[in-house]
């Protein structure tokens, strides 16, 4: 089994901070899916897996690199579904005090 993991809202509490865990067989068939509250619970669910693939950006944009080549290439390859590749925040946005400031820093 291979497990795909992505951050999501907890449907029971309507808050961020949960993880969606989806198991796939080596033929690509979905085996199971669950939402868990903590990453430790992801590890518990996926202990029989060969791989745990976490959807998280590696490498952030800054003034020397305003876009990520991997995101541009992924959008090009998947065509009509390109809007499902979300841009990673800029390095500066992560240092913001609040959401509004993070958006402003990202725009700059």
C-alpha cells in the first residue's frame, strides 16, 4: 500500500489542522480514506504502507525566484485540472503577523 496525505479541514470541528489519508494499492485502486486529527495518527494508519506521500511544498518563492518551476510544469502537464495546483506561499508571507499581512506580502 501507498498512502497519500494532504492537510484539510476537520469536518467534525470545521477547523484546519486535520489530515486526509488515502490508501492506494500498487495498481492505483483506492483502498481506504480517513480524516485524522494529528500527523501521529497518519503514521499509525499507514504503518503497513510502503510509502507515505505528503502533499507539501518544498522550496518557497522569494524575490530571486518569484515562481516555482515544478508548479508551472505540473499545471502545463495536467491541462484542464491546472487550477488544482495551488501556489506555495512566499517566504516573506510565512513571517507575517496575520492573514491580511501574509496576502500583502505574497502579492509583493
